[in-house]
C-alpha cells in the first residue's frame, strides 16, 4: 500500500487547476481560428519531442482550433543523399539541387517525412492528411536565381502563388493538413521551397490567427543573450541595423514580420527543443519564444 500526503495532493490539484484556468481564455479566443505551424529542427528528430508535438497539434484541434502543419526535412534529405552516395553542395546556405537530387528531395519530404508526421498525429486520433504543394496545384513556384552567372541552384524555388482552397476544405472537414514545401513551376519542373516561406505565405492566404515557426533557438535574443519576448516592425528594423538580428535568424524574423504585415494576427518564433512548446506558446500567458506583432 502506498500513501501520499494530503497537502501534496492538494498542491498538485491546485497547480493543475491553475494551468487549466490560464488556458481557458486562449481556447475561447482562438476557437475556430487557423494556426499555421512550421515544424522543423530538433522537434522533428528527437522521439520525445516528436511525440509532444503530435499531442500538442491534436489537442489544439480537439479544443476547436485549426492547426495546419508545414514541415521541413533538411537533415533527413542529407542523410538519404549520403546513403545513396550523392554528394550535397551548398552555396550561400542553399542546397544545389539537380534533377537527381530533386527526386530524392521529393521522395523524402513528400513521402518519408510527411507520412511519418501524419502517422504520429493520427496515432493520437488526430485525423491528419499528408500533402505536398503539388496536390491540388496548391503551390506555384518559380526558380530562385543566384544572381551569379556561374551559380545555378537548380530545383530551388520560391513561392509564386498559393491556392489555399484545398487546405480550407480539409479544415472544414475536420482534418489536419500536413504539407511538404514542394511546388510546381510553370516550366513543368518541381521545386523545393524553404518551409518557413511556405508557412508564412500560406498563413497570409488563410488569414491565420497565428504563424508559429519552430526553431532550435529560444527565439530572438539581445546581445546579452536575453530572450526578446515581443517585437514590432520598428524594433525589428533597429535590431537588424545594429546586427543583433543576423545570420540564420534574419530570414525567420523577416518571414514572421512579412506574415504579420500580410494580415496574420501574430507570428511566433519558438524553441522546438522544449517539450510541448506549441501548447506553452498558444495557451499560456508567458509563452516560450518571441512574438512578432
């Protein structure tokens, strides 16, 4: 027979009640709203983080929100290319993608990675559906130019246009769309597109309440390493000017700001290495990252 002090039980129940009460106004405010989530980084690799992400997405759906997942898959692509003996070349941070590499990219993103995420969400009764941007002609892409005569990125593209009707239909039918960032060009080619950019453009088209970008950092940090929890356009421009925002954080912040300027209510850059980071950001007062408004 085991026993627990009454005071300990009461403290635990009060803590649980406090958490539920804190979440209530957010559940009410965001009921029926679309939340676009860019899923990537460690949260896609660590088994515990993968499970917590899937549970978070299902919980958001169950309480009445409409999560839409756009995922990356860089490490998985690199691993598969290595296994098949295909060398990877990066120029200015972009993977040079010839036709053979693009076949692998599409197989990994649209097949292996996409279906694993769908399986994870559905294992928690989430009713997820896997798509790529080519399905329903959702994402029209155009080739990215390097601006250098001797550099050709190949099948690396950017969003030219997005038709959100397929995603909207799935939302209305109570499905959770899971989207691989692949689009078709007017030239008949398939293009690999940055997942942050796809998530931001889709959030704008869906008039989403939130865009959430999951990263491997706590969010935007100041020069002393402190987390900046809330930023607007003027503050972002100042932080970019003094190089506080630089390097790999620059495109994420630009993506978050562009989405807000295009009509998304708020964007969030959060630490995907934290278990249940998505719930903590959406359903609590403090959150776990940087809010861009």
